[in-house]
């Protein structure tokens, strides 16, 4: 991947639906050049998908939280399967530092969030957790 590819990807990160003609104009090359680069980036796996991003506050009825989870590390696959089985877990990340995992949680209300937190804390191997409710986008 060269500098041109990085600039092309940067534009697509801003707007994944930007037309090839607009990309060509912004990068001052032909539409054919853009299309060939896009085809190559897609076939190589450098670009895996085109997607949209929504504003976090679009659905104000969803309660969002981040939970750091520390585990004993004895059976990580069992832990991951159990955590992914909890509907309020929207995403799970491995990490370094104090927490072994970061779970992104989404719930309809505090009761559902509390139930999810209790379910996570009772999974075999969980040694400690810390949860922060996300209040607003800064």
C-alpha cells in the first residue's frame, strides 16, 4: 500500500459512498485509476467492506456502557462464548493493560443492563469488572 492508497482510503473513511468521479477529482487522477486501485484494494483485503456510521445519539432509547473485564485466563474460549451469548453485549475486544477484555454493552433500560452485568460477573473465570455508562458524545 502506497501513499496514494492511504489518501484514497482516508477519503472513503470520510464518506464510503463517495462516487468514483469525485474521488478522482479530489485525488487529481482519472476515474479508471481510482477504479483499478479500489478493485486492487478490495481483492487484496485492504478494504474489507463499505459501511455507514450513525450518530451515537440517533437512538436515545438505547443505554450504552463499556465494561472492562479481568479474567483468570484459564478458559478464554468458554468465556468468550458465554459473553457473546448475552444479548446486551454488542461487541467484545481483547486488550492490554488492566483489563483482559472490553465489552460494549447496549440495553433498553437499567434493569436489562443490570441483568447483563450480573450475568457477566457470574461467568466462570471473571475475577473483576468495571463498568462505565456512556452519557453523551463529546
